[in-house]
């Protein structure tokens, strides 16, 4: 069986754990790290490093593409997510589909994220919170001793 090629936007290592686990039986996954919302830069580096460590240890065949880091402030979560998904869609040319790990978080609105994804031809809508996705991400994060941040990355003023 030929698997479809999927570009998966990764917001962090903990969220990526359960999402990769769920998708890997059906898709050939390439990860895309693009998170200009994460500040300060040391935090951005720490999260990227943790994702690289996890993928390198557990899924060495998964490629990790790193987008340019140009820190940006966003007025709200929707603008931030839309920007990151737009950049992911631009990179999805050689892939059958793209999606994001963001919907595994209970702090993110999967319907809103999927609404943004639906604007793109290759967008795969999903709610990775379902079927205990978030709980599984916590279990896998503990198992692999992953750094779990306590904020999404944005420090916008509301």
C-alpha cells in the first residue's frame, strides 16, 4: 500500500507525539517546524531542539523541515494559527495533504483551526483531541521525558 505524503505542522514535541502515533500507520509524514509566535528566542530553540530529539530517537525516518524564525506578534490566536498554516500550505507542494498538531491541545479550538485548513486544497481537517489524543500526548511526553511548556508561545497583548 502506498501511503499518502503528509506535511505535518508541528507546534511542539509534546503535541506531536500522539499526532504522529495516530497518523503514521496511514501516512508518510514530514514534519514542518514553523512557529514565529514563540518568544523569547531561547524558548523557540528549546522547543525545536526537543522536537528534534524526540523525532530523532523515536522516528528517525521522519524528516524535520525547519522554517525561518522571524519572531512576530499576533493580535489573536486565529491570526497566529492562520499565519502558520498559510506558511505550511506554501510548503505542501510536493505533498498530498497537510495538517497541524495544534488540534490536539485542549486550549485550541479545533473547529476554528479546521475552518482555516479548509481554505486550502490539500488541507486535512482533524481534531486530534478526540479519542483521548491529549491524554495520550501527556503519557508519551512523560514516557520520553519531554519538556512541556506552560504557554503556547505567544505573548501578545490583549
